[in-house]
């Protein structure tokens, strides 16, 4: 079998750097090698090829005719290898986008939406922050909530809400009239604009003299957790709390109709910096997912 004339790749890299710099010392500095090591690598290449590639002088080296003829092929080959390796094996650059949302959004509606977004956009990662937690910088995008009626026309409006009563599946079968519902403890979330009294008055009229077993809790996730343990009923808001309610095995109680209520979610981003394409892409994905959720809820 004939001996291959294809030399070591490392020899070629050393030869190319030496030819560019016309100096073993400067080539060594680029390659993090000593001048003596560069000279040895070049000599090994020359021995392998059977021809001198450089004429040595005191402080510089010059290519021979064979070396000058060989250099363009070496440079093109090394460039092609590096370019191909970069396109095939370079680590993808991950761009991070910070999103701020309420606890309910973060625990219920957002996880699946963000997972689908990252799957469709593998170079973008979403850092989800919850309102009330400490953060060092302003987020790239925020999901806000407000009760002002004009927010339904906000340019980055996300979704409205419908109020429903949530209960366990096993309790739903035995709640067929208002009296059955009022036999349960009723959890009111302190921050909600519409509580049990307002919801019942709106759908059944005032209930004078009727005692409601009301208990106030701090958050919607807490109220739904209490319901899942058979401790009472809670008011939920669709579509935002749909996923967490489903994960807890809760269903909509049919005795109280779905009631449109005040409140809209909308998107907000900082005005003092330009919006990155990745943030705009996330904004569109959130709005598309919200529209789909509202059609299904």
C-alpha cells in the first residue's frame, strides 16, 4: 500500500500560520507554542513531503516556490473544515427573554403556552418571573391585569374573563339547585372584584336573610387547592385558571352560569429600550394562545 502524502492537520495549521507571519516566533505566539516547537512541526511536514517549504533566515522565513504553491490549497482546506464544523457542530446561541406575570398566570395558563413556544423556537428561553418576587432588572415583557373597561381596546390586549363556580366532580352531581350550593363553605379571594355576594346577586337576585358560609383567602390557587380537598367551593376565572383547575380535578358547577366580569389581561414592555425580535415573537405567541383559549373556554 502506498504511503499517503496527506500530512497531519496540526502540521498544516503550523505551516499556514508561519507562512502568514513569515516568522516561526509570531506563528508560535498565535498558536500558543514556542518558536522551537513551530520549527520542529514545519520540519516534520517538510520531511513528510520530501521538499523544503521555507528558506530560513536569521529573523524571518520565506516560502520556497513549492511552499508558495502549496499555501493556497492549505488555506482553502483549513477554511472549509472550520466553516463546516461551525455550521454543523457550533453550540446554538440561546437568547433569554424575561416575562413577568401574576401567580395565577404562572401556575396555570402560562406553563404549557411557554413550553410550546420554546419547542417552536429552540434558540429562545423564557425566564418566568412572578409578581411580588425580587428581581434585579425590568422584564422584557409583562402580563398586566386591570379592571378598567377601556382595557379591552388596549393594543396589546390578551384576554378577558368569565366567572364560574368550581367544585370537585363528585360534588357536582349533588349540586342541582342554589340551596345545595349554599350548603358548602364558599371561598372568597380578597383581591377579586366580584366575590360570592356579587356573583349570586347578579344571577339569582338579592338573598335577604340568607347566611353565606364565606371564608376569605389570599389567592386563587390557594382557594382551588382548598376546593380540591373537599373543603368548599370557589370562584374561578376562565380561561386563565382552567389548566390549574383541570390539574386538580375540578369542574364547573352548572348551577351558576358563566358570568362575564370586569378585568382584562394585557401585555406591556419597557418603553425605554427597543423591542427585540424574540420579544415580539413571544408577544404574538401569547396573543394567539389567548385567542385560542378564549374560543375553547
